[in-house]
C-alpha cells in the first residue's frame, strides 16, 4: 500500500514535533537526591564538626556542649551550601539550604521533647516500681521516709475528678461556640471569636484569681476540687473553642451543600454530617485542652490548696492533684520527696499520652481510618 504525500508530510511534522518535545526543558525534581547529594551532606557534617572541634576546644577559650552544637550547625550550613553550589544551580542550592534549616528545627524540637521525657522517667522510675505509690496517699508520711511508704493515690484521684468536671463544663460550651462561629456566623460571631482569642492569651493565674474572688470570697464556696475544676475549665474553654472552629472549617463545603440538598436542616446537617467528619479534629482539640489543664499548678494553688489525704468529694475540703504534688515535692528540697515528684511527673506523662491514644482511637472509623 502506497502512502500519499499529505500523509507523509503529516507524519514528518509529527515526528519533528515529538523530537522537539523530547529535547525541551523538563521540570527539575528538587526533591530527588543522588549519591553526590548524600556524600555532600555527610562531608559537610563531618568537615564542619572537625573544624568546629579544633577551633572551639583546641584554639579558642570556649567550652560547653550547647555552644559547640550551635557553632557546628552554623558551620554545617555553610559547608553544605558550598558543596552543593559546586555541582547544582542556585535554585537547588536554596532548596537544599531550606531543607537543612527545616530539618534542623524539627530535630531540635524532637530532641528536646525526647530529652525531657527520658530525663523525667530516669529520675522518677524508682517510685513507679512500688505498688504503694498508686494505692496509698501521703497521710502520716514524712518527705524523707522510704519510697515503700506513701503514694500519690490522692493526687491521681484529684486530677481525674477535677479534669472530669472541667471537661464536662468546657467541652459542650467550646463545641457550641465553635459551631456558632463556624456555621452560623454574623456580627455577634466576630465578637465571640474576639473573646475566645483574648481568653486564649489569658494567664492561668488570672483564672485562679477570678474563681477565688467570685466563687470563694463572694459566694462562699470552699477551696475545693470544684473551685479548681472551674478554674481549669476557664483555661480549657478557649482552646477547645478555637481548635474546634478550625476543625469545622476544614470540613468541605460540598458536604454541607449535599446535606441541605437532601432536605436536611442546617442543624441536622451539622449534627449528622459536619461533626462526625470533624471528629478527629475535635478529639485533637480536647487532647490539647486536657494536656494544658493537666499540667496547671497556679490556679490550683489559689482555688484548691494542698492536701495529703485522699478526698473524693470535690465540694468539700482541698483536693490534691499531680501537678500540685510535683510542685510541693520540688519546693520541699528533700531528695526523697523530689524523687516522688519525678515519679508523679512521669505518671502524669503516661496518663496524658494514654488519653491522647484513647481519644484518637475513639475518633476513628470502624474500618480503622480517620474520618
């Protein structure tokens, strides 16, 4: 079969266009790393560490690990930029520099968190291995007594009761405020958002003073777990409201439109579509609020007070808590009591982490994937 002239011309034009396309500039993959990139990274790290060690410890009158690490990191960035610039263009050099800076910042935060947790557990593991630490209070126990006597049962119970009351008060109010700001809107919603943002920056000491002057002095309420729970709820409320609003705003608007299109009212759409979709974000908001309230000490000192005995009645007499126990332990200056304080701090870390895991599991679908 013979090919006509127009067909041959069209075939030639297509082949020429294909050749031109293959020879055209292709987008550079900045995230791709080669063996040269990895060797440059390793060489910059080793070379900068060697140079800084010689200058910092051998030639200059400097000392200290922190100063050495800071100087090493700055020298590493300079070495890495110079090595990368030898074989790559400027955009790729800037991209590698940004990656190194971001990775360095993340490493500093991660190492600080890991060091804090490990240091707390290393100093506080001895009380944790004694069963009486979880089943006894400090009634009749001296700070210098053996770790086999006394425990933090009263502080564990107080923390659980106070946080339970605070969550029961702040969670509904915070979610309702978030729904109003996100789903209803209007002029008054801006005022509510301004108040929530102002409360977020409110010092925790002010919350304790507010509860002390209004509930204790004006209304005659005792310094008790209930007063401390109200102070904690004041600190938790803006965190839940602001974080929940952000979680609700992430929900796609198409889901709301679909619910309304099917004949559901706005509130039914919010209840059955928006809130279930934003459940992981709402769980995160609750976790952040609990994590902050669980470590508060200043409001508890003002609104609650210290107690060495187990008290399960939040409306009568002072009720101890883990943060307050830690504060009193370190303030005592006794080595044995300080060790108990580290144990209580380690236990508090475990409880907060357990609450985080449980809430995240509750906010997941039965299939195991987050909404």
